[in-house]
C-alpha cells in the first residue's frame, strides 16, 4: 500500500455487568461500580479501540489476537491490550491518525473523568490522538436496562511505508 493511504476500522464491544469484579472502563478503575465480566478486565472501551485498530490494519479482531484461546491474556488490563495492539499495528507499517470511542451505558458517568481517560488511553498508544465520549441508551436494550456496557470505536490509520 502506498505511503499515506488512510484506512478506517470500527470496533464494537459489549460485556455484562457483574458485582463480583471491579469496573475498569476507558483504562480507569471506577470504585464503587459493578465490574464487567470477560476473559480480560472487560474494559469495553479499550477492547473496542483494539478491534478498530486491528480491523483498520487488516489484523483481525480482539478475539483473534487476545481471545480465550490465549490464556496469557486472561485478566489482562485493557491498557495492556492497547499497548500490544499498538505494537502489532506499527509493526504492520501503520501510524495512528486518531481514534474515537463512545461508551454506551447508564453508569458510570464518564464526563467527569473524560480528560483522565483520554490521557491514559493516549499514553497506551504512544501519544496517539484519542477522543472519549459517552451516552445512555434511554432505557433500551441491555445497556439501557443497566445489565451491561457497550462501546463503539473508530480508528484512522495511515500507512507509514
């Protein structure tokens, strides 16, 4: 692929809430909130970002790279997954243009910690531009009923070579 050609990827992740785990979301611990079930820490924002990046680079998805068939990733943090995704994407010859992620759920309220989340996620991606937003589902579906949290991410990559 010629240098500078942009590629876009989209990632979606959804996990059910569980009272038996801490909540890790957008690279941050949210004390007092029910956690997300999953093979790793369940951080849907980080997971959606990984899938968007991997998809844009043509490297598969989160499950293919870090799924249950890979026990070394059991319990891993979303930030660790993002760091490894960054390595995979850059090794494949891409530079991150930017990445945006939207969290969908009733809780926690993301806005008060948005800047902190953007900083942590950007640092995991070696300073790439990261935008975090959030919304509720107005009572619809599993996120609206408070049964889980979802995230949708879009990544723009540019070929480096």
